[in-house]
């Protein structure tokens, strides 16, 4: 899985061609849906869409470059004044594709794997750091769940939001509950001997035949795309100064399609 994620990130970040970025995004999305299902990643897709749209809008507003001017604002407006071009909009959309592909490439670590699986896969020298990171990542959803519970309890007691000061009646209990949960987690880890000796395993993790298949296809995708770039088959694309259609070659496109290999493996495990 790590090899597949690295291959997706390599191709998405190595090329400037939006056609190949979109291919990586599509392959990562198909593989993730096959392994986790569309319902489990629906909120993740919403978040990716919001982040990608923000990145696209930011480039469109800030980059006043390109020959195809859509409209202009007076130059006297600080930060926003100047021409708004089609090239800046399309280049921003390309950045959104990159962000979406990168997030989907790393998503299997949190969607398909448990926290202890990720920690067990780390080297021995990083075991304590991995456990601390895994525990800290659980803090965000725990705070969100606590916020919902406290706000619902306060509403049942007649509380209604009346301004910034009224939210203190919700924020303070949430903070106190989060601190108490953190203390309980630290005491539980200490009671289980965290940090007192070498890391132990319930069952040693081993690579299966399907895992080797995904790793091999990921390595083949990276190698083929690297060769395609060196040979000039994966032509770069530039949005400025004039917008042109990206050139697409079959050989680097095959490298992107190889990233769909986890579909069979992860669907069988589902």
C-alpha cells in the first residue's frame, strides 16, 4: 500500500500535464472506492472538492497572467485589481487535480488500515513516535464527537446560540472533556507499559502474494512513467502565456492505468 501511494504521489507531482494528473486521480478514486466503498469516503470527497476549489479560486484571483482575459478589475483594488484570465483559472484547476490526487493517494492509510497496522509497519526506532502520532490523530474526531454531544446536551437544557459569548457554554465543557480524555489515554498507555520495553507484536505482519502484486505494479508504473518523461513521451504542459491542449501519449497513460491494480486486491479483502 505504501508503494502504491508513493507511486501515485510521484506521478501526480512529477508531471505538469493535467491529463496524467487526472488519470492518477481517477485510478486512486477507483481503487479507494473498491476497497472502502463510496459511502465511507463520501465526506472525504466533499473535503477534497472544497480544498481543490479553494486552490483553484486562489490561483485565479492572485495570478493575473495569460493572454485570454475574461474580465478585469481596477488596478486600484489591492490584491484583486488586474486582469482575470482563462489561463490562471485552468492552471488553478490543475493544482486542484494535484491536491485531490495526493489526498486520495494517502487516504488508504486512514481508510483501509487501522492505527495499530500503521504503527506495526513502522521501523522499531519509530515505534514510540508512531504511537504518539496515532494517538494525536484520534484527537480530532474525538473532539468533534464531544462537541456534538455537549451542544445537544446544552440544547436540551434550553441553551440557544446568541452570539460569540454564548458559545463559551459549549467550548469550555468540550475543552475540559478533551483534557480529561487525554489524561485517561495517557494513564491507560502507562498502565499497559508503553515505553517500558521493546515493542511486541500480536501477529507479525507479512507480505502476501497480492501485496507483492500491488508493489510490483506500482514500481512498474513509476519506472514506465520515468522512462516516458526521459524519452519525451510524457510531454510537459504549460498554461501560460497562451492556453493549449495537453499532449497525451499512450505509454505514460498506461503507467497511470497500472495504478488501478489495487482494485482487484482491495475489493477481494472488502
